[in-house]
């Protein structure tokens, strides 16, 4: 079966008791046991529940994995992976990982004696290879990266991970399984902030891990069950519901993002556009290889006029809402220098290519003409 | 390390009766859209009118929401209500009780730090510390429950936290909270009590000087077996790093559960009164029954902790543990299988009575020596009395024991 068919049917068998085409939501915290001492699939909801399992089953299938784990947030999913490590272990991570992941690795895991080295992972992997030590256990990458849409070659990283017997985990939040399936490219763990495209409607928080190795799943499950940051039943249902339209949304949102990227690059008020679908993007050829027919709905661009112009631009849009987060049907806009990357020192920020005038856009499901006209009037007012 | 009442509103609220607190504490008097109940905010993110609003927020001039992992209006309401019930300044809510205790331990402990447990504390909490925190270089000590001298002797310069449950599960041993808190204060070590079985209705550890109280809110606080939640209460200052870490590791609960928990808390006092009455009546019935070897219930004068419990608890809860006389595991399971009203399931504290044989539920995979060490004999049954009518529960147990 094809992706969209599986998104609708796998893990969504009709309710045998009533025939309801959508399985009922199970809010129960605990499950009645038929007989003492006879284990059943569900006993206590922290350890598993039917509604959460339904979402996990569908997502595992869509990622080409065998097992998935749903969490309260994306950060809870990431934390679960890092909790497999021990004092003295070392992580190599991409230098443009999500700020929340950066904070977890540098301000929390360090207190437990776990080291981290950040390296450039887009393009040449020499920096990554040089950072690996005998204590390195985990390679953590994110592609496309935030906010420059840098592209990391998952298959090449998987080869390095195999040679050094490291676990390769990929934060695939921007790509979604509709466009990239890291497990098929050799990754061990796929991580998602389900808050973004999987939920897709800005109305839930969630996270997920997907693997295709039972032993690895057992380790992650053990930690999830021991530490308890599980996804609730209503969120699980909303994620299942979101997966049914995931491919439609992501492909349409990507199509409009590509159109906007082209339009922006022709705009005299714009200095530069970062979109992996454009031939001039440094990661374009890798993206074309590892992203399935579209390049995602996230893009960033630099407005001429720097910090103040960027600030005026994000204040002048009428459709794009000024907010962090991304991946939903509503288009969002932000200025990394003052919002998502405000915690960086200015020199550090500029060194990784995040300029004062950079604008990040999460393209929603609105019509291309409406979004273009909104950006057009905002660019005009910003540089008036 | 106590909880100073600096907020007039909190002081006024905690002076009120428990049900008044349950219904009103933490809520705005005039809510959005003039609604009498709190709306559920599903939003993952919150919009800013303009850049000035962003900057105002970042410079802390404007208290408001930003992103769901860092806070939600419904979360704040239920956290204020939970803090008020425990007579504390602040509460930090999590996706489950285990997420709450893991959140506190990860926030407060560093590699090289040590923790001391009374050994009847919830076994999953001790396991988390001795297995996972051990890999992070944290050392876990366990001393016999109620042995304050052994706990004091185990304290050294690296000790950061003393932990116990009270009452404990399933033996219902009761900690002398003032003595426990005093031990921590004397040595400058923080203290944590898991009061899931006690609940803020029956026991007030913050008032006794304990630093942090943990509840699996899945149990009596939610009360309807339809949500998972955990909470840590304490002082705003001591909980600030805990709350901050929750924003990083993301073990937050969901907006739907914030509301279900708030809703469940409205009937908390009523439910607890019935749970306590049922627990006491069932314990007394079992105590007199010829087929019962032993009953663990702090409300019975025969219970070794009855004196401490009578002094420190308002009621003794809905959980009753008992041993069937001269029964092997199978004969014990037959009693469990014969009851008609309580359902066989793990968990406790909901309106439905639940029954389990610890041997075959929580301790099934544990070697026999370990079960002996934990005091889990084959003929033990744990009954969580719900809020059904007392006569029905007693009559049901009577027929099950006749079998």
C-alpha cells in the first residue's frame, strides 16, 4: 500500500464492538485484568494505552520502522534518547540543532558527566569524523536544519555511525515521513516534534521516536515507562487524525513554499533566500536525493536593511502570525535574531550564518497569492 | 526551607474550608468570555501582536504565554489549586507521577550527589534512582522504613535529598513527618515525601516542614481513573529550577488533562471522605474475619504506625492491604477472582474500587528472594476502596471470602 493509504488505515482498524470506523478514544488510566496473573496487552496507561498505540503503529509504519514511542513533547522524546547514555559518554551533534536540544545537551546532560561536541554536518563530514572519540555513543543530526534549511546527508552519516558503532538519531521534524524516511537511509532513531507537521493544527504538543530494532525499542521503552513523559490520549487521537492528511498538507505547503521562495528571490528587497528546493542552495543535490519529491514548507530569507527592517517586516504581516513553532495550517513568521535564536551571542549567531535581517517563515495551508501579497505589502512597509 | 506565605490571595484561600478551596482556589473569579468554568487552551503556541510585545515579554515586563511546553493558562490554574490544597506556594505539574519524580531528581541532583530512601518507598521511584540516576553518577542508599537513626547515619557531605513515601505502598507504614523533616533541616539536606496515598486531605507534609511533596495525581487527585498526571509542590524558590527543567525536557501534561484534573479536584474532599470511610469499614471487617491472617491499615489500633497516623492524619485513606490465612498464591487469587464489584487492575485512588494481588501484578517478574525482602508474600491482596456504598463493598468481600 502507498503512503497515504497506510496513513489512513494502518493502526486504525474499525472498533470490533460497534463497527465505528474510527476507534473510540480510551481515557482509562488503568485496565481491568480478566484473571489474576494472566498478562494482557494493556495494564496501566503509562506503560501503554490503545489510543496511543494506534498512533504509534501508524507512525512506525509511515517511517518504515517497526516500533514507535509517543511522548508528551518533542523534547521529552529527545530527552529519552539522551537518557540511554551514562556518565562519561559523549555525543556528537550538528551545530544547527534545535535550541531546545542544544540546551538539553549543554545545560542538563553535562551535569551528569555526558560530553557533547557540536560540528558542521551539512556538506563535508570531516569535522564530524574528527570529533568522534572512543567515548562517543550518539550522533544527533537535524535535517533540514533550523533556520538556514541546511541539509545533512543522512546516508553518509549512517555510514560514519556504522564504522564507529554509534547510534545515529535524526530529528526529522521539518521533513516529516511524507518526504524523508531516515530509517530507510540507515539511521537508528527518528525523532519528531509531533507538535509540528504530524499534528499540523497548532493544537497539541507531542513528540515521537521511531526505530526498526526491537532491542533498541526495548531500551527506549524501558526509559519512557520509567520516567513517564507519555503522550495523552486526546493528543494521540489528534496525531492519528493529523497523519491522515499529513501527505496532502506537506506536499501542498511545500508547493506553496517553493513558489514563495522563487518569488522572494526575484524580489529586489530580498538579499538572499534559503530553500533547499532552489538549485542555488548548497544542500540542493542531497535534498533532491533524500527528500521525496518536495523540499518542505520551511524557508528563510534575508531582508535588505538588517535588524530594524526585519523587525518591521514581521510586524507588518496580516496573514503570517508572529509566533515561534511551525508546521501548522496557519502560516507563521519570526525573526531568529530577536526570537528563536535570541539566546545566542550576536557574534556566535553571525558566525553560523544567522544574520540580523534573517526572517524564518513556516508556510501554512493558505493560498499562494494571499501569502505572496501579504509578504509583498510587509516588505514594502518594512523598507519604506 | 519552609513555605512562606507571601501572597495574600494564597493566605486567604488556604484559610478556607477544603471544599471551598477545591472549588475556587487558583481560578480567576471572572474568566474569559464570562464563562464560569475555565476554557481548555489547546494551542501549542501563542502569538505576539508585534515585535515590541516579543521584547516586552523577553525582558519579563509582560507575564504571558509563549509556547505550550513552557506553560499553559489551564496548567497555571490547576497548579495553583494543587498548591493551595497542600498549603504550599507552588506546584509543578507533569505528564505522570514518574515524570514528576524524575523531573525533581534530574533538576536537583548532579553527578556525585547522594540520595537516601526509606526502603518502602514506591519501588519504581527507587528503581529509577538506583538504575538510571546511577548511570549519571548519582548514588542511592536505602535504609529500613521508619529507621530514622539509620537514615541519619547514612547522611554525608554529598547527601542532597531524603526521600520517603507516606503512607507506603502496599504496607501503609506512616512516616513521622516532623521528625523526617527535622532530620533534613538539621543536616541541611532537602526532603521529599511521596504523599500519593495520603493525599492533601489526609496529610499535610509541607506544614510539617517537608520541602517537596510528590503526588501521582492519576490517583486520588484526578480520582476518576481517566487521566495520568504527577505533581511536585513546594516553595516557589525551590521549585524554580524544577519548573525550568520541565520546560527543557518537556515532560508536561496535556491541556485536556489540566481541565479533567481541575474538574476532578472540585469533588476531592467529598471523594476522600467516602474513600476514608470505606477504607476504615473494610479494614475493620477484614480484621474480624476468620480467614484473614493480617490487615495493614493505619486506622486499625493493631497497625504498628497507628499512633503516628492518628496524630498526623485526618483519615487513613482507601487503600487496605491484607493477607489470607493459610493460603497459597492460587487460593489467594481465587479470592481476587471471586469479588464482583472491585475490578482487577493496577492503580488506585479512583471512584471505582480496584483489587490486585501484588505477587501477580506489580511483582510478577521479581525473584522470590526479592519479594521476601520487599515484604510481598504470596497471600497478599491490595484493595483500593472506591466510593461505592460501604455495605456493598463489605458484602462483596464477605461472599468472596466464603467461596
